[in-house]
C-alpha cells in the first residue's frame, strides 16, 4: 500500500515537545510508519514531511528538488515570499545552481576550516574575556546575554566588519524575522530595516575600506573574479552584496548563540556528560557533534519543492509540492544512531545533519564548530560548579522561534574562597 493512500489527510507539522531537548514525540511514530506523511501548510496547500535520516539526506542531495524560496510553502508562516522581492537577492540559501553555486564559490574560501584557522586565537580571547567578565560580576547571571549571545555576535561582526555597537538594532530586527506568529507587515518592516542598515554599511565600506570580509567584497579582493579596485570586483551588485551581508550576519550569530546556550543547559541537566567534557578534553570534537545531533536547533526542518513528479520514501510527490525534511527527527533515527535519545559526548555521530546536507550544507559550519569547541570547555573549566539558578521548568524555551534554544539561562556557581 502506498504512503499516499495510508496518509491521505494532511496534518500540520508536529510542534509539541515533551522534553526541552527532544524533538516532538510524534516524529518517532512517523518514522515507524514509513517516514513520509502528508503535511498541511499554513497557506492552505498540502505537501510532504520526511522524518527518517535516509530519506532526509536523499531529499537534500536530490537535484529534482528546488530550494527556491519563492516556490515553497512555509511550514510555519501563512504568507509567501513577495514575488520579485529584491531583498531575496544575495540570499543564496533560497537559490538553486548555477545561481547558488556562484555565490557559494565566491564566499567559500573565507569559510573553510583552513581559512578560519587564523581566527582561533581571537575566538579564544573573546571567550576568555567574557568568562572573566562573568567571574567579576559574580553569580547569578543570564548565560545567554553574558556568554552565548555576545561571543558569536562579536566574532561575526569582526569577520564581516560590522560595528559591534550596532548589535542591539540588528539583533532586535533578526528576532522579529525569526519569531513565529508575527504579522506579515511586521516581518517585512524588520527586513526593510535590516536591508537599509546593511546597504548603508556597504556604501560606507566603499568610502572607508578596511580588511574585513564585506569591505573586501565591495572594494575588490585580489582573488575575486573582477580584480581589485572595482566597485563590483566580487562580481556582485550592491543589492546582492547587501543580501549576502544580511544572510551572513544573521545566520552567523543566531545559530551558534542558541547552540551555546541550549547546549550548556543540556550539559547542566546531564552532569555526567559535562563532567566527561571537563575531565577528558580530548572528547570535545565528538561532544560538539553529539550536541549538534541531540539538539538540532533548526527545529522546523528544511523545505524543498519538487521540480517534477517523482517518488521518494514511498511517497508519490507531484511537481510543485513542498517537501519538508525534518532534521531533528533524522538526527534521532534509531536506524542510523544507537540509543538516539541518549546524550553521549563520547560518541562519534559522524552522520549527524544539523548543518544540513548536500550543496546547501551550512557555509558557516566550520566557524560554528570552532566557537563551540572553544566555548564549551572554557566555560566548564572556569566554572566547575556551574548550575542552574532556577528550577529547570522555569527556563524559558524558544518554542516561538525558528531557531530553537532558550530565551534566558539563569546560572550560578560557587565563588572561590579568598586566599
């Protein structure tokens, strides 16, 4: 019997979590039932939800599916991308090759593991500065505002050449874009504000160039296709530069900030795991991958639209239907991970797909890993008695955001005795 006939009535995307660290429990039943189910979208259309690791990775690697955001339905928003919206320019995560390839090739050299290696000392310095400030302030503190949010924000600002003192504005606008339930006009007002901010910054980089990434794109990197000195030496128009800058700025601080905060919350609730990370620093690489797998903060999955009639996971998908790959479900698939609902910082979850899969795999993944590999162990070493300052059920979770995490994480620790 086909999946189509077994799941003829589309249902909304599962949203309810029984545990702050687990994806919606409905995913387990959907994986057992074949991994593909009919999905009802807020705009009234119907499509498909894939929940098994094998099927989600196949979806993300299959060029019969398009990433074009102008054609997909959103699993959480009722309103579409505006047709012809110039603010889509440069937002390459919503594009297909060869357009996507052009942007990706241009930017990838700055985001390789080797290319970012020179940032490691500066990231370590930023982490230690914020930990020292926490120690001076004394407990209790909100780990989000004192540690998890400022570290990646400062790093991406320095990498791009964005004034860090402007962070309150761009973080406020980004929050509107990422919050569920916002009215269409509120979302587009925030996008317009971010767009105008970045466009002004692009103009400023042309007048007062520096050595950061945005300025090099604007004024001409020697390795860029147009050669040095040209206003579009990177091969991008000003509108494309603005869109690229916005994407890198928002993605560069939101995801890592929430992983640092939610990951710390998970470690505090699993003290044997945080103790293992503190006592065995050699496990940090595996620990970061395991936290990415276990938490998977892109909580509503990745959307694609079928270019043609096709079959995937036993589902007969029609051209134009949107298919959602549930990353959080795939990363808890027992067919791929032993004891998938157990956090084990010593395991090597090499197939985890928290950063996606295929040609659209997250451009900034190496930077995010570097920040987490530096931040978690430094925090646990500096504050070995770190613990929650409130009961666990009082930690406010980001159920209302596209990127999952915690809104605040009140923590405390034992002050060292005076000598």
